[in-house]
C-alpha cells in the first residue's frame, strides 16, 4: 500500500492536502501565464474575460478560496477586487 485509503482520517487528510497542492499550483500557473501573456497591457480587469476555471468535481471547489487568497496575499489586491474577479 502506497498511502492510506479515503476510509481513514489520515487518508482524508492526505487527499485534502493533495487536492489543495494541485489546485494552488494550477492557479499560480494560470496567474503567471496571464501576466506573461498580458505583457505591458497587464490589467486585472482583463482576467475574467481571458481566464475560465471549470469546476466539475467537488475537489476543484478549493480553487475559489485559493484564487481569492492568491489575489490578496500574493498579488496585493483588496478583498473587494479579489472577490469581484473570482465571481466573474
């Protein structure tokens, strides 16, 4: 056995950590690519029209709070700006 199954608390914690890691890495990559693609025309106002994140399972819903966290903590946006972008 490589790691515990989902039937134990340890397995559930491990799955949550894995999903968070993959979600965060993906969103960080999306943001980096958006900024690189935008170049000198960079504006957060354009993010919602250029980026779509599809959530088709329960685990990817972690991307909502993680996108908000990254926009606030790493990119320096206000709560209102981050929430507006996330909703769009």
